[in-house]
């Protein structure tokens, strides 16, 4: 199975806390669980051509979902908060 660099970064997180951190030049993404901090730093530097100051990762706790007569748990996703240099930015949306 072949993985491309774009496949390892899943989606940006668009929560209220993540949007507040944009003013601090911190971007939050869901990434593949197998990635380490050096891997995440390398990926972002290669894909977005930015300078990374730090990478923080977390795996949120699982949440129980009740469906009819069975229980299931939400999927495990790894969240990466990437802090960029003050001159760099990642544009999510095209400029209007």
C-alpha cells in the first residue's frame, strides 16, 4: 500500500479553540496516528513550505456512542497543533 504525503494529513480542525489559535500562528490538523512529531514537522515543511517552531500532538479520549442495542466508540484521531514562524502562514480558504 502506497501512501502519499497528502494522505497522511487528514483535515484541518475547525473548532472555536482552533480558530482562536490562528491568531497565535498555531494551526490544528487531524493527522494519521502513526506519524511522530518529527514526521509531522517534515510533512508540513515539505507540503506547505513553511518554517515550523513546534509541534504538539494529542489523541483525544474515546467517546461512547449508543446505537439501538449495541455500543460503539468514536474513531481515534490524532490531533497535531503546529506553531509556525511569525512570517509564515497556511491558507485554508482562497482569498476573497
